[in-house]
C-alpha cells in the first residue's frame, strides 16, 4: 500500500512479506542473560551480559504450507521480518510453539513464537 507521511522523516511503515502467511503482526524482543556479583557489603561490583537471544512472534492469515506455514516446534525457520540489530545480530530462528485459530466468520490464522540464538 502506498503511504504518504507528513512530519518527521525516517519512520518505517508496514511489514515485509512472509512465505505461507499474510503477515498481520510481528514482534521481536532482544535480551541477554545477566549475572551480577556483589562485594562484601552488598554493592554491585561486577555485571556480565551474555547469551543474546531474541523472542519472536509472527502471526497472520495462513495461505500456504511452505515458509512460515510449514513451521513446527524445534525446527529452524526463515523469518523475513527479523531485526538484525540492537543486540542480537546473528543466529538461527528456532520455533518454540505454533497456534492455529479459526472461526466461522474469518480466515484461518496462524501464530508462530520462536527464539533467535547463536549456537556454538
């Protein structure tokens, strides 16, 4: 869809197409594990952030049995909307779970929750 924006420049609109799914929503939360060490009087003296991961959720209308439409728990998945900046730049996307939903007045919907991580 063509979009006209007025005001501040640099904002992005919309989503990237996904195979097997008319994507409606995408979210990604980047995290790292944290280990904090306290000194003898209980103050933080050292902290380490490690094992970057990204929790990913993509959902939409199911339109095929390939790409996102072929997702299954434990399987690696290619997700076009993945953000490769902000602390989790590399790694495979592994499916955690999938959810189907349907009704008598709507299209079949499909949601995939996954984790992006680097495996040594």
